[in-house]
């Protein structure tokens, strides 16, 4: 499975410390396992990693990471 990251998600990952980066990337690589739910009111899915949320979409064999942010900020 090919994983594509948006500019925003790469920028957010670079701001985090190494341990947090590793946790988030490991969770993304283990998809579709994990705490995944279909989004309501918008397209895509969300993955929960602690206090972080990852909004992604799956198109065939390509996984597109749209957004990564803190729990309270991502849904605004």
C-alpha cells in the first residue's frame, strides 16, 4: 500500500518530537488496524493515536493522509 502525505501533515509531523513522530508513523503503517472510524459529515476516516487524530482517505491501493492534528483542533 502506497502512503501519500499532504503538506499540512508533513509540517505537523516535523514539529513533533521523535517519540511522537514514531508513534504516529507506526500507527499509520499498521492501518487498517487501530482505532479507525468513518467520518460523519465529511468523506474519509479518522485514526486515533492518543491525543492526536489522523484524517485519511483510501482510494484503491493508495492511502492519502489529509490531516494530522491535536484532538481539539482537527475537527474545526
